[in-house]
C-alpha cells in the first residue's frame, strides 16, 4: 500500500514531499503540528515549490520550524520556508538554525496548547532529535525509526553505539509514557510503537552478530566493509549496498571499540 500522508490525531498533518527514491521511500514526511490557528513545521524537506506551497496551505500561521536532523531531504528548504513565514529554524546543529534559538534534549516547544518535548536520539546522525507529543501519545522520530524497513547508521557521523542507546531510550520513554504511535520522517505512521522498537533493537543486534561472524571468516582486506556487505546483505538489492556499507562501517567501528 502506498503512503500519501494525511491527518493524524487532533493536531498533526503529514504533507508528503515529492522526492521519492530508494533512500526516502515514498518521500520526506513534513509534519505540521497545529493548535488553534498557529502551527509548527517539522522538517520542511526539499526545496520544491509545490511542496512548500502545500505545507503553507496546511500551516498558515507558522510560528516556528524544527529539524529532526541535518540531512538535506529534511532540512534543505528550512531557512527558505521560515523566511517566508517570518519565523526561526531551531535545530541541534547551529549551522542549520535561523535565529538565535537552538534545540536540544529537554527542551519543550509550545504552540498554543500543544507541547513538543525534545529527546536526543543520536545514531542515524550525531544531531538526530525526536519529538514527543504527550497529548497525542505520539513521537516524531525523523530517520531514527522509519515507517517501513530500517534506517541507515550514517558512518562516520552516525554511531551504532549511540543509535542502540537511542532505541533503548525511545523504548523506555514509550513504555513509561504510554506513547503508542510513531510518526516517522519517511513511510507510514506506526500504531505499535513498542512493537516497532522491539523489532528495531532485535534487528540491529542480529545484524551486529552477523557482521561479527562475517569478519571472523573473511581474510584481512582494505575493503573489509564491502566484503562484509556482500556476505551479510546478500539478500538485499545491490542498489542499496552503498547505504548498507555505511551501516557496516558503523558496526565495524562499534566492534573495534567494544
């Protein structure tokens, strides 16, 4: 079933960007969070005029833009979009901000009666953040958890150890706060947050053991990561092996440091 975005809960609309490919799945999910007549926009996405116009139509009085991380399919249009609406861009990485306000773990951003709680979830990238909406029992995960498939740990910026810690952090948070839904940066909404996180955690640990086993059987090589990909990801479309190699490099670095 194809994913087209839509309205979720009482406060959220997902506007799907027209940038579908192997890495972005159906495209980037731009989330508009509204309370009354005011809105926050999460990840304006690529600089495509039709997309930015569609986002503006949903969030007419935009008071702020938040970024889950710096990858261009999420951040490229952030400053451009914010300037149109006369607001700032808040991000963990100062290079992607517009205005003086940053964004980090423990921050609470409000729009009307809606609260957005910021959680540090590094791993996919060093600057990855997730946003919890307690009133919606939902968490926006950017690329930390996708709506379909699994994400890339983008070595060397991304770190497997940090990513595993982030998955554990999200799992504990969802369990303790009754968070039932994941609103991801790509792919459809997930209605079983704990089930998805259980799968992600198990998948990563299984892959790590597969990489460990592959390394034990392969001869020394300057191209070890690619050799491991050919063994561990043999059942994956080779078109995706470049992305898989980033994750394998993160796994090898994790094994070397542990």
